[in-house]
């Protein structure tokens, strides 16, 4: 009897069961008929959107500043270090550009997933959306 495969199979079953129970817990209404599961899901997605936007903001600014520092530092070094610094700075700048694209796409994507609507009605606060509408 292979104990390792038995443990791996049991772990897979328990993992999928736990995921299923989390989703059931989110979607089940309470005894009074309120949609607390959907409200909790809405709040969780709104918090995820807010956290992603705040993290991306700091990351984009930090990557641009670090790219400038690395590029400037590489210019006073030798030829090989200058070439490496240029590559690193370019990679950081590319990462900042990808982060800026994600900054725009993430709120729209979460809004589309939670509401099913591709329109983006609330421009002032992109992470403040309501599932029930």
C-alpha cells in the first residue's frame, strides 16, 4: 500500500471540499432571507479591488523611481555595469507600464465579474459597486 499517494489523494479531496464549502457559505442566505452571502462577496470583491489599486499605485511609483536610480547609478560605472543597469532599468520601467495597465483593468474586471455588466457607471470610485443593481 502506497501511503504517499493515499495522503496526496486525501489532500486533494479535502482541498476541493474546503473550496466548495467556502463558496456555499458565501452564497447561502440566512434564516430571514437576507442575501448575506452575496453581500459578503460584494464586500470582499470591493476590498480586493481597493487593495489591488492601492498596492499598484505604490508599486508603480516605486518602480519608476528605482528605474531612474539604477539607470543613473549605472551611468557612472564601467561599460558592463552600465549595460546591466540599463537592462534592469528598462525591465523596471516595463513592469511599471504593465502595472499601470493593470491599474486600469483590475477594477473593470472585478466589476464585470461581480455585476455581469461591462459598463462602468461609478467613475469617481471604481471599487465601489453594488451587485444588487
